[in-house]
C-alpha cells in the first residue's frame, strides 16, 4: 500500500498536470468549489422564488426543483453531456459539462435549504419589517435573508461535502477527477485493486469527515453565540 | 427522421431493453432496501448501546460509509473486494452476476448508514418517561415497547426512512458504473445503438421521475394518515 502511495501520489493529486490536463484530487476540489460557489446564488434565487407570494414565479420553480430532485445526478449529467454541445454548437469539455450539471443539481437542493432557512424564521420578522415601511424586496434582503443565510451556514458546509462526493460521478463521462485517476492507477498496477480503492476511500473520508466535523462545530458555535434562528431576540440590528 | 420518435419507445428491441433496465433498477431498489433495513436497525442499536466500544463501532460505521461517495464504494466492492477472497469463491463469483451482487452490497451498506441515523433519532425523540410510565402502568418490557414507545417512534422514523428510500432509488443509477444492466445503463446502450439520445434519456428520466414522485406521494400520504403527535 505504501509502495503504491510513494509511486503514484503525484499522479493521484494532480493527474498529468503540467504535462497534460489538471486532474486528481485537486480537480475534485476545484470542481466542488466552483460548483458550490456558482450554485449558491442560483439556489438563493430559486429559494426566494419558492417562497415568493407570486404564483407565476412560485409554480414553475417548484416544478423545476421537484423534477431535478426526483432525478439521479447521473441523469442530469447525461442530459448536460448530450444537450450542451447541441445547444451551444461547440463540443463542451468534461469539466464544463460536469460543472453545469453540478450547478443545476446543487441549486435545486440549495433552494430547499434556503426555503427551509427562510420559513424557519419567525413570521414576525417579515411582518415587523413590513410594518416599519420596507417593501417586500427590501424586507427580504435586509431583514429575513441575512438571518436565514446565517442559520444555513452548517447546511452549506454539509452541501459542500455532498458536492465533493458528487464530483465522483464525473468518472462516468471520463473526467480525470480522483476516482477516475484511481482507476487509471489500478489499470497500471493491475494486481492491487483492493488497496488502491481503499486509498481512494480513505482520501474522500479524511476530506469529508473533516468538513462535516467542521459543520458540526460551526453549528454548536452559532447556537452558543445565540446567533441561530432559535433565538430571534439576539438577531443583529438592521439599519433600514 | 422525426424529431421525437415514440415508436422506438413503445415496441421493439429497444423498448424491451429499456423496460428490462427499469425492472432491474426496481429489483436493485427492493433487494437493497430489504438488506439495508436490518443492518440499519443493528447499527442504530449499536449507537444507542450503553457500552462505549459498541457505540464507537456504530459511529465508525456510519461516519466511514457516509463520508465516502457511493461510486468509490461500488468500485471497491466490484474491483477490490473479490480479489481478497480465496480463489474458489472468486471463480464462483465471477461465473455469476458479480456486478449485481457488488452493487447490492454497496447500496445496502451505504443506505443503512443513513437509515441508522434516522432510526436512532426516531427512538431518541421519545422521552424516557414514556417508557417508565408504561412500566409503571404494569406493562412488561415488550408490552411497553410495543404499545407505548414504538408506535410513537415509528411515526417520527418512517418519513425520513421514506426519503432515504427515494435517495436509494436515485442511487441505483450509479450501479451503471460497474456495468449492471439497469435503467441508466440500458438508456446508454439504446442511445449508442440508435443515436436517439433524446428518446432514450426521456424514457429513463420519465421512469426515474415516476418512481420518485410515487415515493414522495407515499411520504405525503403517510404524513396525513399518521401525523406526528406532540408529546
């Protein structure tokens, strides 16, 4: 096992880079980070649409969220892989395909997190803001959303863990992320598949376990500082 | 060539392939669910055990499984694990449907880790005084469990278990990676044989969505039939 690590660790981490495309664990992390960063604003917009008082906005978005959440990610990847080239006219590379699939998929899940965050706030927050003379948009932006987003922080870290796990599906369209690289190493070494996939599993575990512990710590810290929505009395002052 | 060719999906070889894929996906779902529930129950009990080493064992199981993507589990159980077995068993395995067995093992172990957490929190949600009150009224241990604790715990536990079943249904698609001829795999096969990507993916999407919405519907029905009572 140690022999495999000492022989292949560079390949495992960065793939063929700099003599070829970037790959391995670095690509996994890059993809997950880009995916979450791009999906977050989209997820907030979709989440706001899910709780909006306007039916013509709420219904189509609700339909979209239900469809995406009812499909496996693999299906979304297949659609992106097949649709993107025919829509854009250029052959999109695996990274772009995977990134778009991840953004669409994660945005639907984040929309539900945002919705739960907003609906978890006491109704009085919105009503007070409206009574103070703010319109719906400003009340949402200045009063409700900042509190909802703060209570969402641990969920966001957990979503990042999910996204890291989801990038492994890039394997199926030949994206050189860490699972794909592990399989490449497996074909080169050939005799030690169990060890190689144990190393792969361990790598994911260290990364994801660390992050989910961080989410847990964050949750307790936010609760202790009285910044969770459970304690609206200590919600931050808002300058209207 | 028409834009959308229904005939491809309604009859013929490709229709049969896609339907066979759907049936295999449903079989994967059923087999994994049947295996995952008892494992989840045992792991949940381990995590609630008064003995620290057993609790640690349960914790290690849940965290190890949950923090590794299902794809890596599949690859390990398909490529890695059989190599560790003695030659005779290995030959026997490779003669059969090893990819399906590997997929079922990976899916059940993975789902069990998530379900164990749901079962654990369901049981923990029932205050211990409920149990004590049952005993005080003269019920035996099993009577108290059956009449007082479990009916309340199940109401809390079933909805998250249904949503784990939904995840399991979507996760069966990942078995395509190790060559199990389920719905996703067959859709890919039909696509490469006919170049009718839209039709084959539309069939697969509609099938996944139908089952997903049916499971969601089941959850909604359960929620109305057995609303959570505040204790």
